[in-house]
């Protein structure tokens, strides 16, 4: 067991940090202030080969894995620019297509995802199904060489920034009565597909939408994987989403602690830096401990995934630990700044919404605890 970061990984971190530093955390705050999108940063990451680091080289990627993508996700967040669509386009859609797409599908979609010229977002959530994906009601019915999709998806991120959606739809019913799912790549401008913006209080460049599929027709060459195998396929993307979700949280936490530590060293009250007082230093130190523990579990989960081993337990634990740690770190950082913690120029409070969102999504802390209770501790299922 070697805990020293490799030269390649250290170099990757440095490259991402240098690129993001050229934008600065002011860039992200400016994007939020004008309700914009992070197109410039996304494009720069793509042109530098960082967006597709986990995608196959023959399709324009870096040929690496989720371990490397998690580094990219963490370092962008640590620079003050957390990019939620890295979780959706690069992690979920990229991993699913890499593993289950045909050569033609990979050639059709992966190069643009790798170079940053396009994105593919993910549509699984429905208003009445919640975390019970076996109860999804959006259906796809075969009609010759086409499929007809009908139904509603809810809280779908970044639809306005992508040309395609990776959609999970019901194509049958299992012997136990649950849904048999299949995955399809649907154009975001398909006839019959309507979207409605969901107003939220979270300040983030990535917007959330309700999608309505009204007899949306797509060709069979947009089906990913075998019919009815969607639930097995989708977890190839959901574990990476949890891992990169953990990475974005630890990045936010590192950003917040770096800001707070610098402030606590410089800010003087009664003749000494406030960081000399244990009432300030101990909460920051305790938060740093929890962040490093979350980073270790994130690295473990990524390693398991990349080596073809069961990663569900570690991915869920990493996501849980990182979400908890990030919110504590951000709260402590704001408290360290006093009233300045809420001032825009100090660059902390605007990240609270994103950090809090990832305590709920992509899987709630309660469902993670259910998973751990059942799979780790062997307790009876509660649902």
C-alpha cells in the first residue's frame, strides 16, 4: 500500500490548479452574478485534455480513469469553481458510453465530450419515483426501427448546455413486477421534448429542469446497451457520480479552509492573529481532519472502480463523508471571517448552496445510511 501520490497524479493536480488559477475565483463569482454559464472554463479544460481524462484515447480522451477525473473535479472546486456538469457529462455519461456504447456511438459522442465542445447530461430522476428507480414510469415503446418515449423527468441538470440526454426509460416489467430499464441518447431539441426551468435558491451556473417527453421518436442506433439491461448499466455511471460528487465536496472544503486559514493568519484582534486562539484554530483543524478522511475514502472508491472491483460501498461512504465534511468546513470558514464570511468579496457564502445540494444529491444521506446498514452491517432492509 503506497499512499504517496504518483508523479503523474501530482502533475495532473498542478495542471488543473494552474489553469483554474488563471481564471481565479472571481471568475466563478462573476458568472453567478450575471446568471451566466462557465463556458470559458469548460472550454479551456477541454482544450487542455482535462475534461476527457477518463475517456479512451482513440476517442479523444486521456485513457485514464475515475481516479484521474476525480482529481480534475476536486482541483477545479478547490480553485473556487465547482463544476457540477463534470459529474454528469464526464462521469456518468462518459463512463456509461465508454463501457457499453458501440464503436459508432463512442465515435459519435465522446470526442466532443472530451474536447469540451459538447456535453451529455443524464435523465433518471422522476417526481414520483424518488430513489426507487424500479418505479420509473417514463417509458419507451419500440415501433419498427424507432423508439417512442413518453413521460416526465425531474431535476435534470444542464439541459440548456448539452446537445444530448442519456435517458433511463422503462421498456418492460420484470417477473417481480419491477421495471426493466433501457438507456437512450435523446437530442435535447427532439420534437416532443419540452423543458421547464425549476426555480431554486441555490446559486449555481448549472440550471435544473423538468422534462416532458410527448411521443418523442428516436432511432434504435441511439439505444445504449441491451434492452432491459439498463439498471445494470446505469450503476456503471452512478458510482462514478458519487465519487466525483465526493471530490467536488472535498474541493469546496479545501477552498474554504484555505481562505479561512489565510484570514486567521492575517486578521489581528487584541494584538495577535485570530488563528492563535484555539476557539478559531481548533474548529478549522477538526474540519481539516474530516476533509482528509473523506479524501482517502474518495481515492479508495475511485481505485476500486477503476480496477473493476465492487465500488458501491466505498463510493457511498465517500459521498456521505465528503458532503458532511464540506458543509462543516464551509460553515467554520464563514464563522472564522465573522461578518466578512457573508460578504461577497471574501468568496465563501456563494458556495453554500452547491455544498448543501450534494448532501441531497445524487443520493441522499439517508439512502447512503440505508445502504451501509444493509450491505456493510447486514441489517434487515428498511424498505
